[in-house]
């Protein structure tokens, strides 16, 4: 369950704007979802290989080039469907836990 929610969170973060991996980790940290780089990199690779993400390289003044991620059209469609599903699930859980 955590893996699926983590993927959903990462896709949501990327859906807002083009991001670098450290931006994703920072957003997760701010939400109190402590995740290490070793968990995020394989997820990003899998999401890219599944056609949900694309990336571009940008030179960095602080070191090697950076990979910036955005959603593909398929990724945008998936996040819209996941948002609807999350809304339905969270409403059901709220009813149960009230």
C-alpha cells in the first residue's frame, strides 16, 4: 500500500511543475513522508519506463547535469484517474473512521 501511495505522491508532485529528484525528496520530507534517494530513483525509472514520465537534462553549476522530470500525456491521464480514485477511497475511509 505504501508503495502505491508513494508513486501517487511522486506523480502528484511532478504534475505541478518540472522537478529535479531533490525537489521530490524535499516535498515528501515536508509532508512527513521520509523516503531515501535509493527508494525514489528506482520508482522514477519504472514510471519513466512505463511511459508516465519524461525528462530532460540541464547543466548544473554545482556538479553534473541534472535530470528534470515532467509527466507525459499518459502520466497526466493516470494522475487524473488516480485523483478521482483517491477522492472516492478517502471519502469511504473517512465515513468508516468517523
